[in-house]
């Protein structure tokens, strides 16, 4: 203890001897700072005198707190400095930098008062190597999904031919949607397009895209889905490199075509999707058939159908004719006797038939249901009736009904 | 035999039509079977033409309510 007291005493002595110089020789009352006061003073000096600046170095000891703040060290061969990246800024990073990664950090130098350490409060962090953090984030997610088998070629589903309902996940106000609608209308206007709107860039876009995909898969009754947007910078397209979108594509119950309008860079969405198209228009062309070609197929099939049946019928008719000829040649004589018997039976039947009575000049009156009208009274029930004569029918109208005394008809019943 | 008036996708209808044509052309079918295939084929041709003549694209919009309910709404052109 006495040793440390001696140190304090020495420091105090030194401060006293140097005091006059510190304020240009002006006399000043002896001031004793608390440690907190000292640190506050130093922090204020640092804050006031150093504007925010860029620092280049290598990242070491990256740690993320439960609240999302990130603590790390920047260093070069000779020195190091503590850095903090608060959660709000940390969320903007595509991924955490790897150990030893060469980065540039922009931030303000300040003092962490409770520890007396000075540190850089980083507002922006970017990798100095090409692609940088974006590339790294992409690679990390790609490897993770690949390890789970989500990128395997055998997972790719074939697109349905001639879908009736096509789902589109994109911005409701973007050019991508208009492009898809235009192409589908040109090629296959009988299709129904189901739009599931989502913001495709900005914070939270990945969650909206994933939710729009899920809803479309569950409720859209679609046969295939196009997900995408028109072109943009790496940052603009970033939602399509997020895990949420990748997983939503993978679990979509129908095939998905990605259409992130950016020919050069492949996105994670492109890798997980069943097919990748360079632009939304190209995706639509891939998804719906060309109406002209379909029309040609229908016409050709119709012509062949008619040709095939015509041919078959002609063939059968010749067969049938041949068979009938043979039949008449072979069977005529054997059938003759039976024909004769049939003729005789027909004669007898005719003699008994009411037709014979008709032939003699009688007629039968019937109402519209076919009931025979026997009595004058029957004719009162309907004004119209029908006369059945030998060779036809006569439609008649009742003018008047007069009953006579005869009741002879009752005998028949 | 499938019902030619059922809600076929255009492509499956075309595929069925073409397989009918091929059977009629290639196989020696009973006349009744050939006739019923022909009739089915003609119905497919008629339905496919009706589909092809539909010229107005239909657009529906999936709406997710705040309570999570999802509905499909036809979109006015």
C-alpha cells in the first residue's frame, strides 16, 4: 500500500511543478480531479478536437453482445485500437467481418470513461478487398445452404407446362411487375396472374418477400411463382441474398423462378430457386407458353384427328360392305323360309290390328296424352283432340258437344 | 376416359389431345372406341380453342390483413 501512496505523491508533485506552464503561466488554483472527472475531461477534449475519421486496419477479436453491439480491435503491425459498432449500425452490415479481414472504419474517437480506454465508435465499416463484406456474407450463406442440401440440383423442380395461375412476388409499383404482366398478356392472356406484393429493398424487405412468398404458396392457388425485381446495386438487391428469402423459396410448394435483374452477380435467391431468369420479362417468357405455338399445335392436332377418323371410317365401311355382301350371298337361301314365316305372321297380326279398322274408315279420337276419348263428355274436358286415321293424325278443335241418350259405350268398360 | 370439360391446364389438355391423335393414327381400335376417342378429342380441340381465344389477362392481388388473414382480390385494370 505504501508503495502506491508514494506513486500518488510523486504524481502530485510532478503536476504541481508543471502547473504554471499548462495555462500560459497564468496562476491558477491547485485543482484535484477525481478519476471520473479526469476521464470526462479527456473525453471532452477528444470529442471536441478530433473530427470523425477513417481508419484502416485488420479486424481482430470480433464480439457481439446480446444487445447486438459489436466490439472488436483494429490493428496493424505495430499498434491496435479498441472499436465499438453499436447495434443500430451493426444491423446494416451484410455479415460480420472475418478475423484478420482488412477493413476501413469510419467513426469518432472517444474515451470509454469507466475504463479509461480510448476507442473508435464506428459508424461505417467496409471491407477493402473486392466484394468485401457482401461477398463474404454471400459465401457464408451459400456454404450454409449448400451444407443443408438446399442448392442440390436434384431439388430443382421442373416448371409446369402451360400454368393456369402464375404468382408474382415483387414490388406492386415496380417496373418488374409491369414487365411480367406485359409478357404474360402478349403470350398467354388466358393466364391469371396473382400478385403478392412486397417491398424489395430497404430494411425488412427480406421479411416482406418471405411473407409474400409464404402467403402466395398457401393461398394463391398458383402453379408457379416468379420472385424478383428490376436491376439495382448490390445493396438494392441485398434482400435477395438473405437467408429468410432463401428459405421461403425453398419451402414454396410450387416451383419458383428467380428474376433479380442483375446479369452479372448471382444472388442466393437465384441459387435456391428452381430456375433463374436474368430479368422479370425473361422469367415470364420461361413460365408461360407462347400462344402462337399453342395455337399451331391445336390446329395440327385437330387436322390429324379428323384425318385419322376419316381414314378409319373408310376402312371400316369397306370391311362392313364386304361382310354384308358375303352375308347376303351365303345366307339368303337359308333365311328365305324364315322370311316367309315372318311374312305370314305379319299378315295375321295386321288383320287383328286396330290399323285394319282404320283401313275400313274408322278413326280414333285421343287427347294430347294419348287417352282414347269415347264419350261426348270426354270432349268437354279439353277443347283440342287428335284423330288417328289410317295414314296419319288430324289435330282437331271441339266446336260443340251434344249428348244423345245412348249409353252404349259403357259396355266396353 | 377423362372428362374433356374438366378444368385442365392447357398443356395437359394438349398432351391428352395429341395422345388421342396418335392412338387413332397408330392403333387398330374398335370402331366404338375410336369414335369415343374422336369425340373426346374434338371436345379438347373446342376447349383449347376457347382458352386460346380468351384475350384478357386476369390479375388478382393477394392481400395480407393485419390480423394475418389472407384474401385474393381481383385487380381492376
